[in-house]
C-alpha cells in the first residue's frame, strides 16, 4: 500500500511539473500576430454563421399567438417533465397551443417529444395537459420519437404528412425549429412563447449557440431521424374528426 501511494505521489509530481512547463507562446513578429488575430476573427465568424443562417431563415416567420396565421396543425415540442408533469416551460407551450385551438386558428395539435424509456413519456403528459385545458383528445396526435428538433420536423413531414404548421416553443428555440422544419419541407410559422428570464432561459440561450451548428449540419445533410417507420394517419384522422 505504501509503495503504491509512493508511485501515485511520484506520478502526480510529474504531471504538475509537465503542466508547469506548458506556456502559451504568442507570435513574436508583427506579421505573426496579425495572422493570429485574423485566424481568431475567422474562427468567430465561422462559429456565428449557423446562428446567422437561422435568423435569416426564420426571423420573418416568428410571432405570437395573436399574429399566428390559421393552419390546420400546430406542433408543440417537448421541453421536459417534472415528476411526470410538463415542466413550466413545456406548460407555457401547451397553453399557447390551447389558446390557438380555442381561437379557431388551428384544428389539430401534434405533440412531439421523448418516450425513449417506459418511465418517461413526454407526449402522453402533453396530451393529458391539453385535455385538461379544453383540447379534445381526438384533436391531439402524439409523436413518441421526437428526440430532437430535426427528428420532430422530419417525422412530422414524412410520417404524419404535415405540409404546413404553426410551431410553438420558447423564443430562444423557435427560430431553430422554424429553420429546421422549413428545411424538412414544412411551411412553418413560429410562435415564440414568453418565458421568465431565469437560469433555464439563459442556459437555453447559450445552448442554442451550440445547437445551431448541429442544426445547420442537419439542414445541409438531411439525415434520417433516429426512428422513421411507416406513414401514420393520426393527423389525417384527427382533421376529419368533428370539432
């Protein structure tokens, strides 16, 4: 035991010594420093390109429940559960969907979220919440494989046959949703739900800067979602149901 501890102390001493020798060497010449600055600026520009693309594609198509156009289908993206119930952020999205339904602006709500394990079921929790807030069960369609925004958009188009939809999410996410659904072939308009600027909101904003890179790659390469499967008639049947 004493010998092992001695070896660990020796290894630790070597690691600290190696770290101590690491130095960031700046270019010594003016030309070298200029190139370093140019490289840093290029890196910043490349990092911001995906976010710029999202805003360019989606800004003119984002509004509120008051400005949302009429559409047969609204899509609500999952945003987590708390003890089996919609998180406050998800509840606000569902409230907006219920408001649009009561106003006659939409006919069907497609709830898309994560049900990758038995004990976690976003779509059923979303359905139960909407039913409590006045949306008939026959007007709700569940997508249990909406594991991320791209998957939800592609499945809405290819599995559920959605060509046009009002998307509902928080402001920090809605532009990415609109951009990706448009890339998937859906004529999309986004409703940005207001939210308290708490730690979750700030985390979401920072996360979007990172997620925008994946979004741009998804739009460019158009990968298949995690699960595709056969075409489903859920939206078609819901639209035929009596209001």
